[in-house]
């Protein structure tokens, strides 16, 4: 589950057109792109260009139901460090919703198998001489093992990434998660044909298959591992050997230590540096599942974003 925070949303979601360019900062320009997935679905994306030709290019893979604008400040910061950055909306989310949402057949599986590979391909086309890296937020990190082109990645940074297994959550959040997963998702999918997660402050409305898979996977060990041999017959989780930095926080109700370790076991051969950080060590009251990407977090604890920069440079 995710909860969208508003303090990082500084772009008017409805303002950019697909061909629009605007100035994001004195040293960064942004360009709106449309990228076709293998399913021939248009994915809305934003390219952040530094003034220099980057040797490091990054795709930011979003959490479930979170639009790319949420990562704007973080992406701008990375581009100011000289990195090329590409953010995107998964199929059925934000500007990548190309049909009535109750008609969308997007799923978590299609996000990992089709959307994320298409974004990586586009990043390579934009910066053919760079090394390529993925920053995954929650689901964006969980789904890497579905990418057939995962071997093109030089490194990964996963933030708030875990299996999200409900049984490992603590009360009172566990009760909230059960209500959302076991009552709200099935009922809304049945009545509306989709899950209006936005009504509960849980990001964007979700296509029915996304919400259904989310519910099933969070009720078993290893998240997507519950689907192996059932709805997921081809995957690359055991083949992923890309070095990864996992950044998680002790006040995250979802990505707690049990669930982080549960997800790490799904990547048995990934060399992972697992950091469980206490917000108080950085002078922060909270970080939780969402606020790593907040400009307020950066203002108080710039070293948290610097951790990602240092990792990317070390693994370029």
C-alpha cells in the first residue's frame, strides 16, 4: 500500500502537453515524451536533461498508483548532478490512462514486463553512451525481475521496497491494510470495474487487475513469488545480479525489516546493500513509505539524496 504525500507535487499535472518543453531549473530542461510499450500502449514520460552530456542515465520506476510528477524534485536534483533522468506513468495511471479506467487491462505484470523495459529502451535511445540505472520506489523495485532487459542496468537503488506482506505489519496499520485489501478492492472492482484508491489517499485510481494482483501478492510470502507458476510463468528474479542499494526506514509500516527481507529473498543472486535507516538519525520526524522523495526531507537531510548520488557514481 502507498500513501501519496502532496508536498513534492510542484507541477500542474494538467499543464504539460506531449510536445511541451519547459525550464525545470537553471541547469536542467525537461521534455515530455510519449513512449510506446510492447503492448502498443502510450506511456507518458518526462525526460530531465542536464546541460552536459550525461555518463549516467536513470529511470525512476514509480510506486503503485503514483504519478511521475511525484518524483519531480528528486529527478531535478539528480539532473542537476549531471545525470539524465526519465520518469513515467505506468499504463492506466495519470497521463498513461488511454481509455476509460474500467476498460483498462493493465496489471502489475504488464508494468514490469512491458512498461519498465520500454522506458529503459527509451533511456538508452536518448543516451546511447551512458551507463543505465534504475531507481525503484516500492513496486518499481519489486517488478525488476520481470524485465527481460534487466541486464542492461549497471545498478539499482530501491527505496521503500519490500514484499508488503500484510501479516508482517503492526497494528493499527495492519487493520487499515486489511480493510483496504480485503474489502475496498474487491467491492470497488465488482461495483465500479476499478479501484478508486484516490478516495482513500492511496495515489491514483487503479485498473482492476493492478488492484487484484496487489491484493493477492500482499497476502503471501515474497509478493510476486506467490504468482510464480500460476500467472507468472516467465521471470528473471534468480537471474538478476545487478548490484543494488536498498534504502528503507524504521518508521515505514509497509517496508518493515521482515517485509524487506522477504522481498530480498525473491532476488536470491542480487548483491544488495540493505540499509534500514532511522529518521531521527537524520534530524527527521518521519520518512515512512513516501517521504524520501520530498523536498522537505531533502531540505532537512540532504545526505539522504546524496547516498543515491554516491551509489550511482560508484557503479557507473
